[in-house]
C-alpha cells in the first residue's frame, strides 16, 4: 500500500497507450465504421428511391393501360360505325343495281316485243300477200299490186 | 486456500502485499521480502507484479485492437472486428453524448481507459490463488495480480487524466482564463480567497476521487474473495460464485464510470462558464 514509482510507470505507459491508440487504432476503426455507415445509408436511400420509382412506374403503367383501353373502345366504336355505313351503302347500291336491272330488262323486253311485232307484221304481210295471190291466182300479177300490199302491211 | 501452516492473518497479508523491487536499507537492490521492507524502500521502488500485469494487459489490448484496425474492412465485419467495433461504437456514443467539442485526443483516451481498466478489473475474476501459486513456483514471494487493487495504478491513471484536463483547460481558456475560473467562481471577485480555496479543493478532488473510487471498489472486491478463500474448500463455491457474478457488474461499471468521468472532466475543461 505504498505510493512509489509504480505511479510514474503507470503514467508513462498510459501516455504511450493513448498516443498509440490515437495514432494507429482509433482513426482506422472509426473511419471504417463511418464508411460502412454511409454505405448502408446510401443503400437504404437507394431502396427507398427504388420503391418510389416502382410505385411511379406502376401508376404510369395503369394510366397507359386505361388509355389503351379507351383507345381500343374508340377504335371498336369507329369500326362498328364504319361497318354499319358500309352495310347501308351496299344495301343502297344493291337496290340501285336491282332497279337498273329491272329498267334494262324492261327495255329489252320492249325491244324484243317490238322486234317480234315487226317480224309478225312482215310475216302477216307475206301471209296476206300469199292469201291474195292464191285468190287472184291467174288474173292479177304480183308486180302490179306490190305497192298496195306494202301499204297494207304498213298499216298492220 | 488456508493451509494449516499459516494463519488467516498471514494469508490475508500475503495476498495484499505487492512484489516490490527497490533499494534495501543496506544499499543493495532487490525484491522486498515483506510489506515493511517495501515501505522502507521509499518512493523509488516498483511494484513489479501489478505494474507488469497492467503493462501486459495494456500491450495485449493495443495488440488486439491494432491487429483489427490494420485488417479493418468496410464490408461485413468478422467476429473479432465486430466485437472491437462494438466497444469502439459504445465509447464513441458516450463521447459524442457528453463532449461537444472537437478533440482528437478524447475519444482514443476514453477507449484506452475503458478497455484497459476493464481488463485490469477482469483479473479479479481469476481464481485468487492461481497466479500467486504459479508465481511461487518461479520463486516470487508475493504476487498481486489485479492491477486496479494497487493504488499506484489507479492514481497513476487518475493523475494522467488530471494532467490532460488541466492541460486542455489552459490551452482552451488560456492561463489567465484558467486562473480566473479558479479565482472568481462561485462568489465573484470579492470572495476571492474563499473562491480560490473552494475551487482548488474542487479541482484536486477530481483526480483523487477518480483514482480512489476505482481502487476502493476493486480492493474491497478482492478482499471479499480473499475472505471467502479462508473458508473450507468444499463451501467456498457457495459464496465465491455469487460474488464473482455480482463482481462482473462492478468490474464493468467501474471501468465505465472511470471513462465517463474522464469524458465529463474533459468536457468541463473545454466548456466556458
């Protein structure tokens, strides 16, 4: 229990240890810990940012999806409208075509009947001439009465 | 271990005597053979046992921490680095919590104090007769293995801290400022003598209380272990085990208190009143 030179030895060794710690131990350790702390903080921040980005991207995707749906609906509407109009148009066209066909058929029929009438007229003329020839066989020459027969045929 | 050949008194005295190297009364140098002889050696003697253990523990602490510091990685730390970082972080938190100035010295000093004192205190948990008996085999009569039960060791630390505190007080506030702090507190300039007396007592009380607190706690703890060791061997465990477990608390607490008070004194040195 004596105070002796041990106290000086302790003071000196304390000074040396503190100096050593200050020089070689503390800065390296605290530096590394600080650096790791920063790295972790950066990592956490990046994770936060990523979450925010993800949310943003999801919202954007949803918006785009909605927009696309609307666009699709609009296109379908348009297509339906177009289809209806095409159908109406072709109905009109068909009706016109039909009308046109009817008209031309009527014209053809008219023409045919005219032609037939013409033919019939000539044939009746020929028949009348033949009948008259048979009646007037001997006395009357065909040449002398041609103009009368033609006139008769024209009146048919 | 109370053997039949020595009395309890002798056993206790034996355990409380340092292995002292110094100058004998007849002028020769050597180890003291008793406590009285050690006292006669006066100031220029060395407690080889406590100082040696304290030095060895300090070197061990520096060696381990320096090894970790050299291989320190900023990535995932390994087991030893983790452990060291835990201590460093703990000390750093305490320093940052109490000391709000810039100083390169205080944190390493706090770390040194905490770990070194802790290691010295932990020596108290080594079974009380183990190392002395081992020392006897090598011809050492006395061996006190717990450095912090030697008042020289604890006062050495406390005085070092005191010197650092005074140094920074003067550096921070100037010699005049430091003197003014002693002279004009707490009663202003008209109470100068009283101020001076109070402040000097206050100043000197810091290292004395710091050193003696650690010494007293550890000395008392050691004393209890010695007393328990006087009991018959088959019952010793019933007392020594609970006491050792309780002592773990004291060991850490005293190291922590020493560190905290150092930081507080340093903060006071830097703070302006």
